[in-house]
C-alpha cells in the first residue's frame, strides 16, 4: 500500500494523499464553532458546507431528532408514509411561491436534481409531448454528482472523466461570470443580461418544442458565487414561457435563508416551475432534500387508473421520519428566531467586510449576494489552486478558522444568525493570513 494513503476512508472531493499527511479531523461542534479531535476550537466561516445556517447542534433540533428516533426510527415510504413527512411537506410548500403546493422528498441535493429532471421529462410525456426531451444547463453550474446533474452541470473537472457517459441531448447556456466588466460588483453585476438570449438561440436551433427543461442555480455557488445580472432570470422565465419549457431553479444552496428569504425565487421575484432543495431543509443535521413543483406539474401526473403508481421514482429514505422531524424543528426555529430577517440584516455588514479585500494585491474580484460571498485570488504563475489551499491550511492550523477554498477562490457562507463581531474577526484573520501568503 502507498504509505501516504493508509487511511481506509476514501474522502469525497478531497486531495486524499495531501490530507493524510496532516489530517484535519473534527469531532464535535456547538453553535458557530467546531472542536477538533485534539480539543482545539475552530470558528466555521462556511456554515458546514452551506448547510448549517442555524449553527451546529441547535438544542431544539437535537431534541426533535432524539425524540423522533426513539418514537419512529424508520417507516416504509412506498404506499405508506409517516406523520412527520406529511407535516414537513405541508410546512415547506406553505413557504413556497404561490402555485407550488407539492413536494417530493430525497436525501441530497444530487438526488433532488435528478428527481427534478425526471419529473420534467415525465410531465411532458404525461401531456402527450414526449418529444420534449432536451435538457439545458449552464456552464459553471453545479447540480450535484449523479448522472443527470453531472450532465446538465458545467464544472469541467466533475465532467471530464465521465464525458462518454453524460446524458445525450443536453446543451449549456454560457455562464455569466465576467470579471473584466463586472469586477468588484456589490450584489448584482451590471453587465450580462444579454447572455439570457443563449436560451432563445438554443430554441431556434433545436426548436423550442423539443426542449423539456432549463436548470440553473439562481446564484451559482460552487463555481464561485456568481450573482445574476439584473433581469437575467426574468428573461429566462419569459423565454421558457414562450416555448413551453420548464424552468428549474436549483436552490440547494439558495433556499432557506441564504439569500435572506425562504427561496431564491422569493428574493428575485421569479417563480420557476420546479425548485430543488437540500442542505438548509434540515440544517444539515440529517441528510434530506425536497423537490417542489408547480401544481400544473403534479396535476399532469394525476391521470390514468387511480390504483396505478403515477411516477416510478422514489428512494427507500424519501420522507424519512427522523430527517423530517429535523426539518420540522428547523422550520420552527426559522420562524421563531426570525432567521431569514436576521440574514437579511447581516447582508450589508458581510458585503462591507468582503469588499474591504478589494485593495489587496492578490485579490482580483469580490462577489456577494445575501450571505454568499467570494474573494477571488490571482492564481500563482504555473500553480493554480496553491495560493487558495495555502490560505485554507494556514487559517486552519495557525488561526483556528475554517475557510473553504475552491482552487484560488475563497468562499464564505456565514451563519444566518452570525454575531457581527465574530464575522468581522473572522475576516480580520483571513486578511492577516492573506498578507503572509506569497
Ligand atoms: N445543487 C447545488 C446547487 C449544490 O450546491 C448540489 C446540487 C448537490 O448536493 P449534494 O447534497 O448531493 O452534495 C449542491 C451541493 C462548494 C460545494 O464548495 C457545494 C456543494 C457540494 C460540495 C461543495 O461550494 N453543493
């Protein structure tokens, strides 16, 4: 065995050999802090992995999970369900834009996306338009790692190895990142609305009647927080309407407060036909996702003999009672603590802190909206990604701060209930580290 790889755990999206040289292991958490296996406390600037906006081990969520696991730990999910799944479906759809009153449960963002794509294809077929099979994603989109999401996604390293196995009949809109014209925008960038016309072009190329759905993140997250140009999402909506195409918002990150609103759709005032969620649905405590659909979609499936299954799709753990109990407690906390309003109130402070990096010699762009923020570093000549990784590691080891880097991009996803002073201190630390990095 390779001596550098003596850890039996093959870690996801990780440089395993580099990690094993000096493992970074967390064994506890509370509120806004992690504790490592050697007892060091670390401040978390990423809310888990965009997941834990309420902080870690929130007592109300912990209690709900403890109670549920002792009462109903699991329940068959096909042809039978449980009280918590029903209640959570009611709760989540009641927060959604008008006309969205059904949701389908999954266990992750990737499963939500593949479920949404299958629902889109099934919807058109149920209406006698089975020819609508083409799917459209966007460059730099991240829609998880399953085959559907990977195919409509636009993250090159995630697609490269699997190129021959990607779904056929998929096109991509161009991404809207334009550092040359939009660098250091605060919130929505000025330029780029014309890129929405890519969709119209694809409708002309294929004929819109062959296209089933378009999927975009309202704000691409993993690719580096790319707020949409004003009017861009509205224009996608218009083109979809003109051609009978379903619009899917992948809100795995955006939903549940990250943009200071229940959904990105709410924040931008654009209602898609399908919304995919995960992460903040349960505050990351138990894996769970939900796919919310417009009534016309659900209704289209409700035909044929009533004793027949309408959608041949589902997971053993769809609507898992413990996950659903966690989700219900999370929704209670969002309401009781006014979490989305808290997030909205923190937005300006967060924006100011991020943009204070604009003058730094290594920084080529800063982007933000809601509580999503990115500081883009210039890559070192011949060594892309190294500068960002060094910031991550120095923050972790020298400063007890968890900072997420994607190559040379520093990404920030602060807690929705952050303390403004703690937030400020975390950015002062990042600055100190960045000053030391070559
Ligand atoms: N869609 C979106 C928009 C996501 O952000 C997924 C789907 C997939 O979710 P699951 O639960 O299957 O991982 C995601 C996940 C990052 C990062 O560094 C973001 C995600 C995952 C890993 C890293 O920003 N988001």
